[in-house]
C-alpha cells in the first residue's frame, strides 16, 4: 500500500457514542497504516453553503475520500468528486455505494434472548419507524418473541428526532401505563431507552420491577444519566470503523473497485440496573441466584443450594426452570462463562488462571464450553474485543 498522506473528509455527527467509537476505529487504522489527515466539516457548513459548497471545499482541499452520514449529504452531488465515499447509513442503506451498516436483525434477536432467558412473558418495543436500524431491530426482536409463542406490543415515535421527546410524552406515557406488567421493553437505541425511563419516573412506573428497559449502543453518558442506569447492547463499532478504514484504503489505492458493506454485529449486553435480574417474585429462586453469584468461583453443589431453600432436589429444579427457563446447572455455567468472558477482555491474566478464578477446574473443558456460548475460542475472543477496555 502507498504511504503518501491521505486526506479524509468527515461529514457526519460525532456527538453520539456510536459515532465516536466508529471514529476511534478509523483513527486507530490510520495510525497503524497512515499517515492520514482528517477534516471534520461542521454540519452547519452545509446549511450555510449547501452541497455545492461542500464539494467546492473538498475539491480545493484535494480530499482523497469521504466518510459521510447519509442524512447530511446529497449522495448524487457527492459522487461528483470522483473519490471513494463510505456512507454511515441512517434512514436507509444506499445503493451503489459502500455502507457502514449493522446486523440490526441479530441485535433484536439478542435482546429477545436476553429477556426470554429471564422468564418474561410480556414484551414491548419502542422505536422510530423512519430509521432502518430501528425497523430491523424491531423485526429481529418480534421474530424471536413470536417464535416462542408470545405477542409484542410496539410503539413508534412519530416525532422528528430533532424535536424534544417531551412533545411525544402523552402518547408514550399512556402506552407504558397500558402495558401488562412486568414487561420486557427493548428500545431501538439508548436515547429512546432514556425516554422510557424518564417517562416511567413521571408516571410512577417502577424500573425494572414493572418495566425492564434495554437499549442499544452502550453510550456510557446516556446510560448513566438514566435513573436507574440503562442496560444496553454493545456493538462491535470500533472494530467496524477499523475494518471500514482498511477497505477505504484499498479503494483509495485502487486495489479494489467494488462497493462493499461493513456490517457491525452486536457484541454483548452490558447489564445495569434497568433490566434487573429475572421476572420472578419467587424469593427462593432469587435466593438461589444470589447464592450462585456470591459463590460461583468455588465448587457449588445441589446440596449447597438445598441447604438454603425448603425444597427437594426435584422441586428446586422444577421451580427454577419454570421461573428462569433454564436449569440450575445451566444458570451456574452461563454465569461463570460471562464472568470469564469479562475478565478475558478486561485483564491480561493467563487464560488458565482466569478459568480457575471463575470456578472451572479444567481449562480444556472451559474452552469447549466457551466456544459453544460465544462461537470463539477464549483467545480469539480476547484478541477481538479487548480494544473496548483499558487494560
């Protein structure tokens, strides 16, 4: 690849956590394979000078490529520059151009599986119909819910995203009050999830006891503004930005000429207080869960659990599966795997040591189980996702 200075024009809004993560991946690539120069054109520049003004500026600056958010550009005019263009899609995917998009359907399925594993029977979705990412997340959520025999209640915000959400408050509030409780509510992104928790507070609806709320993007600021803090689906955005930059580099050097889509998958769920634990009021099941969480690093036997609940082994298994959808052993195994996965990407400790810390006696066995749950070996998982955390 050529190492002459590349000039990249950025025509997008980097105020959201998603877009900032995308930019981090692009910048990380440029540092490893550059040098690249970036110019973040303020969105008001287009408002002042129009698309022709943007094209004139890019031509004079001699931009080598453009990364743009489709909402903010006229793609037909932008193509006059005759340079590679990658679009961060917003309302729709663009034809005959490279898209940074997402596996939105799978994101919806992940949300459904998260709530189903917690024993919910009522489900709701709050989104924005004009946006492809919201529609396809709803499709994935609804498909999985309906496959399991449940119904989904949906509300689409009919206001422009530039309008303050409070203009939609009466409709959202009435809808939340009407939902059967407890309900598992998936919002199309963290901003919409925040609208839900704020509206619940206004109407004295308790979160997560009556409404468990899950968002998307894991925007740390938005998630922690919420009361209670929001659980959210983490997307593989930074690696997506890195991959998009690599493909853009090949386009600029004319190593490839075809268009392509960078599809950003969901990674995992960052669980906070807005989703609680399980949709159960059974104090004994909750007691077993609390015991497992406290003692997962040590051997946990059925006899240990029977000492804290007034049940036989058979009754405990029946009640636990009824409330959570899985067996006691499956819950313990899954919880250990999640703790193991988190330590993999937050520390540099040897894998065998982490396995022991999480209650596994045989590393070869945990590697097999880990692959079953995560579709990666522990080492693959660490190498792929550790960039999301400061080690």
